[in-house]
C-alpha cells in the first residue's frame, strides 16, 4: 500500500428490501441507515430487511471518501490486498473472507441450511443458477433486540412428545417412522439420527394436498382451543398460528415440532454451522457469515426449494436449544471488548462497550482487516491511516485495514456500543 493513502475510511452500505423485513422506521436497519446518512429518505411502507457491510457482488459497499479513486470496497481491496493482513490475504486468496450484516426480521425467513465446502462445490457445479458459488456458509447472529429463531433438531423426547400430542403431525410422518423414533434409545446416537432423518424426510416430502389438509385441521383445532382459553403449548400452538398466518399452507409450519426455538436477549449469539437447519423468526441482529450465497431451502418461502438436497445434507444430531447459544468472552487485554469466536476460521465479532466515563478510547490494530459498525454513541475518530478526522455516530460504518488503529474521542453522555467484524487466524 502506498504511504499516505487512506487505509481507514467510511462506507455507505447496501440495503436489501426483502419482503420479510421490518417496515419503515420499525426496522433497525432503516434506523441505522437514517442515522448514518441524514440525506437518506426512509419509505414508511417499504421493508428494510438487511444491511450488507462487505464486498459481496450483490452488495459491494461504496467508499465515502472522494479522495479514493476506487468506488467500492471490493475494488479497493482488489487493488490493495495487503490491507487484509498477511495471513488473511494468503488464506482467502486476496478476498475479504466474511460478509457482515444487520438483519431486521418481521416475518419468518425460510427453513434452510447452508452446505459445507464439499457439498457447496458439488451443488455449484451441478446447479450454478441456484447455488452461485463453491463456498461454505457458516453464520453467527448476535441479538440487538430480543431475537427469535429456530435452530438445529430438538432433543428427541421433545419431538416424541409432539408426535404424541399432535395427531396431524403423526399422520404426515406415518406410524412406522413415528414408532421408530419413539423406540430409538439415547444409548444409540446413530440409530436416533437415522430415525430422525426418516421422520423429517417423510414430513418434508409429504404430498401437498395431504399436508395442507392436515395443517388446516391442526390450525382449526388449535384456534378452537385458544378460543376456549386452553393451554396449547403441548402442540406449540402460539408459534404454529403465527407462522401459518405468515405462510398459510406451507410445509415449513410443521418444522416447529422438530427444530429448537432459540430466544436471544440483546448481546447473546447463536452460531449456525454447515448443514444445521434454521429459520430466523423475529427481531433485529447483527450477523456475520462466510462470503457465500449458498442456501438450501425447504419451506416458509416462495423461493426455489430443494427438499431432496436439504433432507440429505442435514445434521440430524438432536441437542437442547441452550447448546446453540455461543457465549461472548471478555477480552483479557481490554475489559471493554467481548469476543464472539465461533469454531470456524472465517470470522470473529467483537462487541465494544465503552462506558460514558471513558473519553478517549483506542480501537486497537490487529493483523486482519475489519469493519466497524456504530450502534450507539458519538465520537470523533482519528487515525494516522485516515485522510482526515472522521465523525462517528449511530449507523456509521468504517473499513479498517490490517495493522491500523483508531483513536476515538467520545462526545456522548451514554458511552458507545460498536461491533467489529474481523478474521482472527
């Protein structure tokens, strides 16, 4: 990198207006964008679903510094690959290895899973129109507001309990498969996984007319029970009615009996490995993922669905919902930093909480490029690598090259909250 060039600079990031997003200023994405750039007009009836902070070709961030000749972050990194840090540059062939996002979820996202590298390469070779690249796509979500999602298979006893309480579910799966799961013992995990695979595959492949009839019967029965003031938790009634109102007649409504419901409080995280079935349901989060767009879908969606691939690839290991929550570790070096370090090399997130009593704070240098998002608070940022002082406030997004630091001169009475996405090899 040439000396004196700006290696730390603000970004203007791409918004995706998917139909499941929260609408207008209900959306955390819209609120961040509006605070980040006062010239942006938020449309009150438009969904603001995702903010993409990275170099993905469908949403390459724009550089907000007219002294830099490149228009987008992707172009700039291609011309200055050393900015990634030596290890990251070599390990990921000169590309930023992650895509950082904010999501604002109003209605459920599709029941989906992301392939591992081996399967991704195969799917991409066979069906490039549906699977656009050959990379895996592990993901991690950190709640900004109370956040709900489904993730991974429930403990078997919970699924068995639903099979006994929800006759419509049992009818779809069939007596043989249901009994096989009921008889599978905890001493034989492979037997359990095999039985679970059969049950879930039977459900997902059931005849459309048959499952729509069963779903309508179930919805009618639960609605009556609710009207009579009965407890419907034994058939997960509240969630079933909610998903059915969003996606009437969709097979995905039945997946609530197989998948864990995970509720995150702000600051809590869940990690979604390859082949882990999941669906976000409601709330706002920051999310980070490997730079890929490969998604295998099977329900709660109008998009292309690939039930065969999904049922083949899933990880059929039952586990309690608590096992899906990834704890944040307070940094040994800086008590204001909390690390979310998942079991994959592609990405890590730091949550930086600066109390109001601190007026000068150093965002430390690291051997990885990083993207910094301000959730709350204001400061002036200075860096030897920045062309000029940077005003930071809610919604600001900065790209920070490897081995560069930023001094924050805080000016907010209530401190600051930032998230920093990076790659710690």
